[in-house]
């Protein structure tokens, strides 16, 4: 096991059976996390990149089985921010020193590519990177958004197990999701993907495939975290025990894709106290504080208990683990 970790640390390559062995053996977890931390330090350094997250709409046309904002959930208040409100939130974040604005929403076709392009152009008048996380669109729409100045795009594959993907995503297609990711890469976006860990019927085998998929796509960013069951979804009774396995998938992702950006996701912090710091010490180098106003943030309930980041305490916490906050845009 130790020689496998050494191999990953030195060559950034593992076969699928090797990944499976490391995922299955929990006696080597600390060694794995430490190796990922060394690779993180060597390739992307001690700077943590902060990305300001704006959740601008929770009105969704999809029905993903795990997600609290799924269309069929009638128990949440829906909202849509108008372009001027989105731009104002972005400006506030830039004034606080953020160098990346992440515009995230449910899959809401109210926002045409042209509308979003105008918002992006306005934000890009400032010295900032813009990341989009708005779900599946056509090549043409992705192109309009790229031409408007968007730099990055996040679209998790969620799982590479096609059968599981089909069960969890009614009226969606795995092939189209792959198409989206390929289009984004081709258009020159820094492209982020990732997966959920702890889905019902998800296997170690398929998590190994997920990691290899990140490498094959040459993902520029990988965001992942444990499933946190939401009471108003079909997965409400699933156990929320994916933290340590998520951390292992994260560490292996860092070993195999040494120079990419990997966030310590909010789901990690929500399910485990100190989870964000543990992720930052096991390969992660990005944190995405939510800058949506309190009122709308509480309605963007993908999963319950969503933890927020106390910005004032961040720098101090990072300092305690010998890390600093980056002053640049933090491209790959
Ligand atoms: N628990 C954890 N993560 C979730 N996501 C959606 N629903 C949940 C949940 N219940 C993740 C998905 C999506 C991202 C924005 O949030 O992976 O891509």
C-alpha cells in the first residue's frame, strides 16, 4: 500500500485496480492524506484561492433525486435575482477583495445566454475572473457566454456509473452531460467537474472510474463531497456517511491531477466538524465563500444545514495551518 502511494506521489498515475485497493484499505488513510498534502504544496503551493459564490436562482427544471431544489419539491420558496441584483452582489464581493466571482444557479432557462452575457460583461469590467455554474446548455450558448468573458465553468458529472446516473436524473442523459463537458473544454473554459460520494448503490469501482474520468477529461478543477440527504427528496433516507470516502477520493484526485484547483466544499464542512480544514490538509486549495444575501441563501437549500464561511475567521484559521489567502485570480 505504501509503495502504491509512493508511486502515485511520484508518477501521478495509478491503474484502476490500484485506485480500488487504496479506496478499500482504510488503514492507509493518514498516509494517503499526507501524500496528497505534499503534492498540493509542491504543485500549487500554500495559497488558498477564495471564490465568491452567488446563488442567483433556485428555480429548477430538473428533478435530480438528491437535490433539495429539484422541480418537484414544493416545500421551498423559489427566487430569481435580477441582473442588477446579481451585479451588485458581485461588486460587493470585488470590493471585499475577491478575485473570482462564481455565478451559480439551478437549471433556470429564464436566463437566456444573452442576458447572462450582459451580466458577465458588466462584471468583467472589473479585474476579476468569472466562473459559471448553471448546468447544461447548448454549444452555441456556452460560446456566447465564453465570448462575453466567462473564464471557467463548473459542471459535475455527479457519477460516471451510467446506470446510476440514469436512475438519479430523470429525463436527463449521461451522453449530453459528457457533450457539455467536451464543449466547455473545446471552447477554452477552465472546466470543473466532480462527483457525489455516498450515493445509494454507488460502488468503489465506480468511484475509481470517476477519478480516472477527471484525469481523462483533464479537468482543471474538481469539486466533490458527500451526499447529504434532503428530507424533501427521494434520497431522504440514505445515510450521510460519505465524509471519509470523499476525503479519500479528493486525496487521490490531487495525487493524479497534481496541478489542478480543488475546493474544500461546503458539503465537507456541513457533514463533519472541521471538514473544510481536513480537506485543505488532504489536497484541497480552494474555498468558496457564499456571498449571496442571507435571505436568498437560506432558500438555496440543495441539502440541509449548509454551513457558511465566517470570512473574518478564515484568514486566522488558514494561518493556523500555515496557509495564506491568494491575492491573484488563481487560474490552473
Ligand atoms: N448533498 C450533497 N451535495 C449535493 N449536491 C446536490 N444535492 C446534494 C446533496 N443532497 C451537489 C451536486 C451539484 C452541486 C452543486 O451540489 O453535486 O453538482
